[in-house]
């Protein structure tokens, strides 16, 4: 990609898109295009077509998606499949129609079967049933991956599909109802520590920055305490969903962004021949993750695990040998990453 090439980053304000945007800026790219959801509704095919006609981007990075954790995935199933299919159809379709030179589509490792052999290689796709709790989202991402592949095979496009593992980092989603596991635990332990210390100024500041189910920091102590209890946060302990036994892999979002830009700069679809996993190839149990975060935050209360709640897939480790063979590998380990994300969280309370 030329440094002055027009590059459209769809979803440039989110966890994934903002990391890619910042990486491009740091590497000297000067002609980036971003639109907020209010400025451009990616579910509106007419608006997307008009945008591509007017802007004529040369490169597209499709990081926009409707995302969430196990609770959100299982509760808002229609939203996850419908919204993501609409976004993908519109952006990928218009990228083809307008002659985009290269597109990068970001999926997720939840595309792989629930019982896929571990670590999961790229060829495990479509070899078995998916994990039910996030099946709608996974099906949408599989459709996006196959759409890229199909356009490449039929029309000779250069659309690359990558499947990052669980990501965390700056601009993460800390909404307790919809966030992924790592940012959710970070925030819960932060609030549990404040509640145990009776630090209501910090609790109110937190809720004013990120309300929980429309409960802001100016509510009464009783109302705030009730909403915190709903999410397992008390002045003595924190209760988390599941047994804590599932193993998960986590990649710092800025490293994912570096891998994506690396691929956009150096490799084409023909070099990859299919989709590509992006991850660390390392895993940690949810229980060990919770206690690691507890140590980093300095929380002295108890952590309990509610085994009446679902665990989701027990193991989801990616095989990243294909990515490593193409010249890229991660460097930030989970200990350093947890410190970074908590520091970012604290610094961004308003």
C-alpha cells in the first residue's frame, strides 16, 4: 500500500478498528477514511453504495461488527446474525463493485467447531457443530469469510479474511451486559475493590463514565448497590459466571492491528490461500485469569464461580503456525497486557 493511498477503516472507533487506524497512522499512512455509525449506517445498502461511489477507497479494512460476550451472544441472537450479515454484504459487495484493490475482513475464532481439535488450525472450519451460545455470530463470520473467498475465486479480487483470537486493549467494551470476559472481569474487580473500600466517589465516577443498565453515578447508594449485586459484585466478594475451567487465548489489540497491517502491506490472497488465524498460541483458564487480574488490581476479597451458569466452549486455542511462517508473531504476554488494560481503564474514567 502506498502511504498516500485512500484507506477506509470500517469501525474505526471500536477496539479492533481504532487499533488498526492508530497503527496505520504510526506507519505514515496519510489518507485514512473513517465514518461513525451515525455518519454512515453500514446496514443501509443505499448509504454504503453512495459512500463508495463518492469516496472511491483503494483499500478497505472491515473491522465494523456487532459484537459482545457470551451473555449478549446468547440473548440477542437475531441481532448478531442479522446485523453482521447486513454489514458484511454491503461493505464486501460495494468493495467488489467499486474495484477496491485489497480488502481485509476480520472474523473470529468462534467460526471453528465446538469440538475442534486443539490447537485449531485453519482447516478445522466446517468440520463439526458450532458452540450454540455464539452460533449466530459465528455463522455470520463464516459467511463473510466465504464471501471473500468466493469473490476471489469468481472475480479475481484480493480479499483477505483473518480470524483473530480473543482481543483486549484500548477502547475495549466494558459494558457488563455485553462485554467479553477479560474487560468484564477487569471492571468487576475494579468496582468490587472500590465497594469493599467504601470508595463511593470512585464508584460514582465509574458509573458516570459507563452506566450499567442506565444506572448512573448520581443514583442512590441503594440503587447502585442493587445493580452491582446483579452482576455478582458485593462488598465482600465477586461472583463470576461458570466454573472458571474454560481455557482462553488473549491477544493485545494493538498487536492484532500490527499483524493486519503487516498482511495488507506484504501479502495477497494468493500468498495466504484461504483464511488466517491471528493469535498467540498460548492459553490461560478463566479462573487463573481472574486471579491474575485480582493480583494486578490489588483486590483482597474472594472470587467465587457460579457453576449454574454456562461456560461456553471449554477450549479455544488457535494454531498460529501459518501466520508465524509468514513472518509475524506476538510479543506482549498476558501479564503485561492485563497491567496495560487496567491502566488504560483508570486513565479513561471521566
